[in-house]
C-alpha cells in the first residue's frame, strides 16, 4: 500500500470539484489528461472514469467499456461520442442546418 502524496490528493480534489461544478473545458481536460497520464505511468495509479469525453477516452493503455443492453469493450474510435464528434468536425454544416 503506497500513500498518495498531499500534492496529488489536493490536485485530484480540485479536479473532482471542478469537473462537477463547471464541466471540464478542453484546456482543463488537457491538464487533467496530463495529470492522469503522469499518475498512471509514474505512480502506478489506476482510475475508473465515467465520461463522454473523446479527449479523456484517448488516455494511453485505457480500457473503454460501453454500457448498453450488454457491456462491450471498445476502442475510442468505435464509441458513439467519438464518431458523432468526428462527423460534426468533418461536416459541421450537416449538423447546424437542423438547429
């Protein structure tokens, strides 16, 4: 059992508060992504994260599970959230004409 440093505990508490209070923006997700990557590689931490964010889904060595009628392991490019975002970025006019 390894104690988590006070700095990391403080950072995680800050992120937990921020993610629930203001929903992470893209720059915040980048910083959060870096924090998680650092903690998983250098400090051997593990996380269970429930997210719709294609950005967070790209963490190295992550396992993604989609919960529908059955639970399936998926690659991030196979998730609905990734494909919808990709379609929107490739053809935004196809989405905005319905708004």
